[in-house]
């Protein structure tokens, strides 16, 4: 059984992959859309299938959201 994790990428805080594990792609997708709404589209979310937790190995299975626009972060 595969587990999935959402990785957030932002020009403001970098990469955040410390979120919870999700039992399926649909649950991870729902969490990614929630984070996109929370950050108002200023992040890109990647859904990764976890291969090995100890070695932090994962495989990107889906990308949600556009790359953030270039320029300074909003105030």
C-alpha cells in the first residue's frame, strides 16, 4: 500500500515537505487544493508517492498549481 505526501514549493519559504502522509492520491489532491486556496495560488503543490521514509525517497506523481509569478513576495 502506497502513502502519499504533498510537497509545497514557494519563493517565500522554499520547499515544505513535512506535511502528513495521505493514504491515497485523492486525499493528497484534496489537501493540495486546500493549501493552494490557503496560499491564494502563490505556491505550487506536488504530490509524491513515498518510497522510503527513512531515506526520504519519493516519486512525484502529480503537480498542481502554476509556478509562482516572478517578483517580490506580497506584503
